[in-house]
C-alpha cells in the first residue's frame, strides 16, 4: 500500500528512491515556501485555557509534528488550523489566505484526517469516496478518475465494493486518509492517524505519509508516540498544557538540553591506551567505563564513529561490538516538563 500523490502529481521525475532520500530532520525543507502559518493561537473552554499562544509554520514538503500527551492541546490546535473550531485569538493563513470558520474557499486547500474515523460504515469504500468527493466539489468524470486513483493509492481497489463495516481497523484508517487526499490538498492534517491499528497497517501508513512529504505535500501530524515523531517529522513542536515548549529537529532539540550521544565499545586489549587515544579525538566530550565497556560521549555519534574506530585501532585495541545510543525526544520532554511523555498517557 502506498499513498503516493498519483501519476499526475507534481513530483520531479528524477526524485530519488525512498531508500536514498535523507531521513526526516536531515532534509532542508525550511528553505521552501511557507504553506501554513499559525500565530499566537488561543482557545479557552470555560475556565480551562486549552491552547495558549501556539505559533508555528510549515513549509512545502515538510512534515511538522505536534508531539505531546493526550490533553496537551493537539486536537484543539489542529481544529483551529483547519477552521473547524473558532479561535479566541491568533491567526492562521494557508498560502497567505486567512483561514477561519467561514473561509470556505481557503479551506479547500486542506485535507483533514481526524482522530475519530469520519467514514460511513454502512456504505462501501467507493460510496464513501463519492460522497466526500462531492462535498469537495468534485463531480462527473473528474470525481470518478480521482476515486480510482485514490483507491489504488490506499490499496483498497479490490475492496472498494465492500461495506466499510467489514474493513479492518487499518483499512478504515487508510480510507480515512484517502478521503483527505481526494481533492489534492496543499496541506494534509493528520490527527493521531495510527490509533487503534495493527502494527503492519501502522507501518504501512507511516511509510506512506513519509512518501507524501517527499513528494512536496505539507503535513501537520499530531501524535503522542515518540517513535512516530522521530521517524516521520522534519521538525517537531513539543506541546504540553496548551503551549509549545520547544521546537526544532530531533537533533536540535536534543542539543538544546545539552544531551550527547553515547558510543559504547566492547574491546579487548589495553583499555588505558584505548581511553587515551579516544580522549585525543577532537569532538570527544568524555570517556569512561561502564559495565566493562568504554563509553564515549560525543555530539554526533554517526559522524564521529569512523574517527573513534580508527583511534582505537591505532592504539592496538580490538573492537568486538559497537553500540550507539542517541538521546531521544523523551529526554527532551522529560527535561522540559519534569515527567516522561509515556507517564502522561496512562
């Protein structure tokens, strides 16, 4: 299953294959045009201030993640961004056009995939697409063509005539995403799209979303799963209690709290010589021993590893095993909020 943008998409013909493409967080996506700009978004429900001054922007081809626990304000934020929920303050623009509850024309450039399934179980997959396609203003041959393309994209062509109530949870999620892609939006909003799906379907959905980003679609992705944010998102906004506490690539966020990568080396030979050789390598912060292994602190383990191994080899020490431990967004969230993200989702 591949949710690509279709045969007539505006993807360059010489686009590299997925396995050769840079990983999220390593691509230069912020040099492109800004598709979405959200500034100082605010929303209150009675005495509860659910969103407090949230600001961010998303560039063409960028997948931007809102990472935070349930109740952090992610869904409220995304609902204001797509004009489903009136905001108490702030502004949203899509390609420079203001977005609000009444901005029908501007909202046509958004594809919204809500956390709760927005499909009709007593209709077939094809009937669901036809219904929502007409809501998007598609009709006739254009609608039929686009329905066929989307069914192929989400891998449901063979099941298009089946009632949706017979679909698995993963298939229903894929149909939900397909509906959001029907009208070829400029911005795709995905609110926790993998909730309740099996691991195989979840992996397929994540791979497909990554491909859509590589093809130039701007994506806003909300999740409380750290591994999804690290896998998919070029930049991440860590949101908690209605506020964005920090924003950047994974490496930028980790660096902002002073964390370092750890390279653990299981070696045989004279450890003192190996330690001295490693300390002499530029960029090494510290070297120590942990459970019988050498542990080296560096800012960029992947970039430093060849030099570390060369230094150990030159010291006449044999490396038996190498483990690289990179601090993740969990460490950042813990530093910013004083609690682990997984503890907030119980």
